[in-house]
C-alpha cells in the first residue's frame, strides 16, 4: 500500500450563483515513501485545493486520504492540526512568512507547533540553504529567492515525512527557480521526506522523473478544462 | 506541543508590532487601576487619620451645638467655634472625679493663617496629643510662662513662617487667613519654643497663655452676659472668663456615658463630644454617598479601560487574519491562536495594572500633600488595602473578558479561505 493513498476524493464548493462546483474528483492517487513527484496543472485545476486536503487544512466532501495507513478524513480539527505539525511540511506559493519575525524565528515558529523549537537544527537548515548570514533578517529585508529558501527551511524544520510544495518557484527567475528546486529536492532526499510539487512551470516539472498531469487524475479538473475548451467564445 | 514560552514570544512580538496602540491601552489601564486603588486607599487612610487615631484625650466639651463642629474645631483646628462656655464649667470639670485632665482652649486668633490657641501650660504635660505622646520641644525651646507674653509654635508653623525662638509675633483677630479688614493686635508675643513635628493638625497651631488671649487688645469677655474689658495689672474675675472648649481625659469608659448623659441629655448649656473617633466616623458616614459615587466612577473607568483593550485588539484582527492562518497552516491549533489573543489581552491588563501602582503612588503622594497642607493630618501612603490585590485581579479578569471577542474571531479564522483558497 502506498505511503500516501487517496481514494474517491471529492471536494466541491458553492459558487456565487448557488451552484455546487466540483473542484476535486480523484478516483485514485498514491505516493511512495521518499518518492518525489511533480503534478502539472493549469491555474484553476485544483492544485492548491488538493494540497490543502492532503495537509488537513481543508476537509473533503467524501473519500479517503490515508497517510502511512492512517485515515485522515474524519479526524477532528485538532487532530488534523497535530498531524500537519508533525508530519507535513508545506511550501506555500507566496511563502507566507511572518513579517515581524526574523528568518530564524520563522523557522522556529514552524517547529513550535511540532516537536518543539530547535535553534541548532533551524540554523543548520538555513545554513544549508545558504542563509547563514541572513538568520536575523526579516522577510522584508530578504530577496524573493531568500524568502523562498526560508520557506523551504521552515517546511523541513519538523523533519516531515511528506513535503508539499505549491508553485514553489512561481515568484523566481529561471536561475533561482532551478537552484531552489535543487535545494528542496536535495534536502528532502537527505531527510527521507517524500515530495509532492504542483506547478504549471515546465522547467520546474522537467527536473522530476515522476511527472503527472493533475488533469489526468482529477476528473473534475479535466471536465472543467473540457468545459472551458468547449464553451463558445 | 507548543510551549508557553513560544506562545509568550508570539504575544510579545505582536504587542511590539502594535507598539503605539499597546502603549496607549496599557496607560489607560494603568490610569484606571491606579484610580480605583487610589479612591479606596485615600478613603480608607483619611478615615483612619481622622477617625481612627489613638488620641491622648477622650472628649471635648463646648458650646451647645454640633458635636462634629466642636471636634473639627478643637481637635483638627478646622471650622469655626460653635460658641463659648463659661469658666465655671471648666472649674466644674476639673474637680469632677471622672475627669483625669481638663485642658481649656480659647480660640479666635491667627498668625499668618495658622490658628492660635490660648491654654494652660498643662498642654505641654501631662496632656498628650496622642496616647503616650506629649509635645516635645526642638532644642532651645521651652513651654510658655503663663504670666508672660510668650508663645510656642508648631513645627509646620515654624517651617512655613520661618519663625525662630526669640522672634516676635503679633496675632491677628479671627481664625482665617489675614484679611484686610482683620485687626492685627498690638500685643507682641515672643516665641519661646518650637515643637517637634507631631504629624498631626497640632503642627499648624501656635500656643499661648489663656491670659494672653483674654488681654489681647479689642477682646471683650462676656462670661456674665455683659461686656468686660480686662485692665492691665488687675486680675480678671473668673465669672467674666470664657472658653471655646475644654479637652478632657476621662477616668474609665463609664465616665464618658455618665458625662454624656449629664451634658447632652439633661443639660442645656454645653455639648459633650464623646468618643471623638465615633463623632468623626459620623462625618464619613454622612459623606459615604460621595465615596460610593467615586467608587462607581472608578469602576466605570475600569470598564472603559477593558473596552479599550477590546478595541485595540479587535482593530488589529483584520490585518492579523493572515498571520493566524499561517500559524494554523503550520500546525497551530485553534485553541493556540485563541490563547495567543487572550494572553495579549492579559499582558496588557497585567502591564497596565503594574503601572497602575505608579499611578497610585502619584495619587497618594498628591493626596497626602494636599491633606497635610490643608489640615495637618498625615495619611500614610504605605498602608496596604485589599484593593491593591483585587483591583489588578479584577482588571485581569476584565482584560480576559475583553480579549474573548477578538480571540473568538482568531479562533474562527478559515485557513484555506484566508490563504486565498483553492486555485
């Protein structure tokens, strides 16, 4: 059985006209332990929604998400919070660093809700990402690339078993994007963490041996894509 | 599991990020708690100072009228005298076996606004202004000689006027500060002694012999009903002498009941004010409604301070929704962000309460200074009051209540929606 196993996952929302719009309809998807997979998808195909469901930030309408054999769907909010803090690292598209906190403190904050603050390991991660001289800089004092690396360090701070990355290179130039992805993948490998990256950036996707098109596994996404293509202009 | 230390760091960081709003709120809480504690402390200490002091005498006898006015006039040297009593009453009390000491007071003059009291040398002993505390002299001073024009001055009088032993004093008529129409007596009195501070209204008094008061130019005695003007070298017949009051030290508690019955119930010419503490307590009971209003105002100020905590936190909620969503995405529980906001409210309440003790110190110092200047009564700013405990605790409770609404808003933050939802 895969380390991450998704079965018959459905998620819909009510649009402003009152209609139910299905965003996620995934019959089956899995990820092995330590595996690194890239999911390609255009804007609006449900990339972020899928990652939020896996992370326990959102809950599905129905279906199953099993993480290491443990069912996540149906867990209470508190248990999902604990699961996220202990097992998931999340690199957000906009990094979501806290402005009033230094780079080091942002990483420590990530640890605070998991196994606990470990300044030595946090410093080690930031140093490994080339930020040893930026530990006490605030996000506003860092370049976009540096902020992205802080977000990567924070995602890895709790030694998660799965790292989710949502358009991690979306804000970077091609050189920085390649460098950032290299670091992220290298650190995930070093810490034996599985990595699921969703992106629409071809260069980011090309680095992965295992690539999937989200539209292929998400029936709702493909249907919406078809609807969009067939709709009269 | 998030540690309290980690949460506390988040709280401090957030408070620092909104420094101006935090400072203004802390100051408003400090003013509120300081005001509440100040109202209770000043009220208690004034009562203790005016009604609870261990006086060296038990009763005052004076003209028929208000006991309170008599006590204020004789003991605290405030108000005007309700009238005079005949010398014979003093003689009668002096001979009464229930009276250990009778000290005659003749009032009506002042020097630079300080009251002058005509009395006998017994005021410097065996009389005690407080239990076990007779007046003592500063070096070089002594009691007045009743046959001479000598005067003894209180410590505050000496400090304010600069009078020294050997200086000359011309009393003015009336007990208030010199006014243009007031008559300055021709008689000059020599300062023969300065009393050590007593921290009582007596520090603001000048003491001279009774004869000195009687023989002051312009004074007329009406002990018999007819006016009598004392003449130099001629003894004043006792029937012409009058007194403003007689201070009494009684023998046993039963004496007070008996004398109260004799003068207040059966007699018609004098008022027997006893016990003095109870008479003063009546004053505070009469003014109780005013203290209650002050207390209500102080409580309302506390509620306003709590509202300012609510406003200061609530106003930051919209800009902080993203911060809460990020914390939640990192694994913070709803209860954690709820606790962070509550801790912020409590931190403001605690900081304000601690600063409130500074405000209290200022209020007490100011009140003590004013009370001392106006009455000579010293209130002790270091006397503890239960309000020093329950006011900060009450403020913390109010702060917690004020933090509830913003904390609930933080609790209800939708992470996915706030972090811009699905793509």
